[in-house]
C-alpha cells in the first residue's frame, strides 16, 4: 500500500511471512526494488517432508520530489515501512538571486567572492 502526502512518501507492505534476513530493499537511481524470499521445510508427520517457497518482487519509481538518499526502511509488526520526506518545491513566479561564483584561471587559492 502506497501513501503520499505533501510532506512525505510512504510505502507499507505486509511481510509477515518473511524474516528480516529474507527481505531486501535496494535503491538504484530513482527506482526502489523490494523483494523477499522464504523457503521452509515442513514435515507431514509420516516421515516425509516438503519445501514451501514464497517469493515476491516489487519495483517502483520514486516521485520526482523525493531525494533517493533520504529513503529509510523499518520493519514493524510484520509490515515493511519505506519512507522518505518530500523536498519543498520552489514556487513559480518568485524572483530569486542566483549567486555567481568568481573563479580564477590560474588556480589561485584566494577566497572567492559572490557577485550580486
């Protein structure tokens, strides 16, 4: 289940069938790859046994206003919680002075100054 608000991005997945070691969350560029794999040996009580395997994979794109480096994960009561704050968007139409950094060609180590 994915939740979005003006201040945060959040994803909550039911992972109660998986231990923490069986879960993986990877961030590659602006994508999140969430996966889990479990394999359990079960006996039938008559001397035979079988394996039960369960696996899931989910890939999603992060919203444009989420910095991938701010993504956090936690496991709470069998639910994997993935969260990230949303960056404040600049309002269109407002004037902003952009500083110009002055650099010398010679590689001078003197302090640089901003020109406005």
